[in-house]
C-alpha cells in the first residue's frame, strides 16, 4: 500500500509530520541538489561499475539460498538480521532469504509497491534506488536511478497490470511519472503535458490499463498561468480525474467535481480499475463539507455516497484506504494515532459502512480470503506515532509486531495470530508465494 497520491495539501502536511527528512532527501537525490555517499553493499556483493550516462540500470544483484516451493501466501518482511523473512499466515512457518540492504539517512522513507500481480515478486524503494526481488530465484536486483530521472520518494510505486513495470515519480518535473521496466531497470518518462509552462498532470493514482495512467488534470484544478498546486493554505475547489496515454501523451478527461468546501480531494482506483473513489479531507480550518463519490471510469458518471461521507465526517477524513483484493470493499482508516483511530469497512457499490475496532495500522490484505495484516511499533519511544501508517517505513525504525486478523462471513473477528514481533525498517514488503 502506498500513500494516497491525491491528498495534495493534506499529504504534504502529513509527510512533513511523519518523515521530516524524507522529502528533503528524496528531492536532493532526484535533482542533484545534494551529494550523497554511495550505498553500502553486502560483503558478498561486488558492485557493478557506475554508468553515469544511463538514466537507470541494474547496479548489482545478490542471491540468497534457494527458497523451497510454497503455494500458500506468506507475509514478507525484513528481519533484525537484515534478511528477507517469509512467514505463513498461521505464524507457524518462516523462511529466510536474501539480504535486503536499506540505504538512506536515519528517518528517511522506505516504500513498497506491495503484493505483485503474479505474487512472486516484490519492489521497494529507499534512498539507494528501486529494489526488485524475485521469489523464484531469491535474487535481489538493485536499480540505481540517475539524478536526472526517476527518483522514488513520497510512496509512488504502482505495479503495472502485467507486473512487468512500476510507475514511480520523476524528478524531472514536480509531478512527473516515470515507468521502470522490470527486471531490466530501463526507465522511460511518461509524457508530461504542460499548461502555461508548468506540468499539467499530477502523480499517477494508478494504472487504467497497460498504456494509461489515471492522473489529476492540474490545469482544470488550478487554472491560471501556473497550474501546479502549491503547498499554500489555498483550498482546492475542483477535482479533475483524467486518463494519460503514456505512449502518446494524450490526456482525456474522465470526470470533474466541484465544491467550494472541498478543501483537499483525492481519487483512489479500485483493484480492477473499473471505478474510482473520490473523497475529500479538511486542511487546517478551511471550509469543509464531506464529499464522497463513486466514479465509473468508463463513462465518468459520479454517484454520491452519503453514508460513507457521514463516516468520513465523523473520522475527520480518511488517512488510509486498503482495498480487499478482487472487490470494491475497502478498509478505511480515519483519525490519527495520537487522537484515536477509527476503522470502517466501506462498500462503494452499496454505500455501506461497517465500523469496528482494531489494534494497529492495516498494511495488507491476503490476496485470498478475509485475512488482514496489522502492524504496530513495539515501542513508540523516540519514534513518531504515525510510523508505519500506509505501510511506509522509516530508516532505522522498528521493531514492528505483525498480526494476522481473520474475519468471519459477517465481518466479526474470528481469530488473530501474531506473525512476528521483529519486523524492521518497514512493516510489510508484501505478500508472496512461490509455487
């Protein structure tokens, strides 16, 4: 799970609170504005020569012991030994794999693309680039990204539908998107339409299909000579979702929503990319009326969801959405760790809400069944209470405890089991299997 890309003003405030150094480090790496020491490699790895003229390349690979086949889904995390650990959902079986290096100054961010379409690969990113892990061979490939192209930060790592690429942000423009091909590491910048000399599109919300990304049309949302939104207190009053063709650069509008009391809005795509959910969040004391709409991405038709909007109002906005795979159900997290968290299971097809209590941040659903993975820090001493929110890791954070919660047919908690108390750096990398 990644940070919701559309929460423009609110996300900037949240990240500033959670990761005070993350954006600074990411921007410096991407723009060439600050020198950084080279990453530290495992002793058994010989780094490949630096190829400065290439926009991106596989810098080195490292392999661990061959993993035995396993057909069940397992939670992948980084153990205290710095290696890949794979624990079964009943907590009874754990496998240990390749070393997973983490690079970056203390308190900077670590992000994951989550569970891959094929379930056999993982992608995460830190200050050292994009890390690509193949379960079949237990091989880690580190893609060093040049300062002139894709520098992953702010949590934008989106699997393509076929699992052969990820979309990440590009340092060439503040809101540009780059496509990293896997496993080669080749990078291409998605076309970036401009208006008034400024980028016209936001970071991507997700893939609509193999050649189209869902983006905000900033020229509609922020009309004028400089359409790129600022981090000023100015409220958002227009939200425009568009389809960007990454092969031609053509931008096609999908839907435009308007409200003088929007404050800050966000679009989130469903797992099948057939619909999007729009919801807003209040920034500071701006005028605010809760607004939740279901968007048909084929027609652009918007359907109000007043019941979910009421839950959003009572929660002070949603800080996280975690879709149950293959459905239009999502676990919505509202509030903040220091002020009380609220958990809502929302059904965007029927405008349904079921509220309940849990202990920890939701970080992943099992691809099958109704098993939810929760994470919490064992101790918050010296660590921000929001650490682990949206499954965002922080260099030097942990240990985290991971719990598998199994829901019954009526969505009551049937059972729960502790998977580990020793996940480090980032709560969960994703769920995998190796049949």
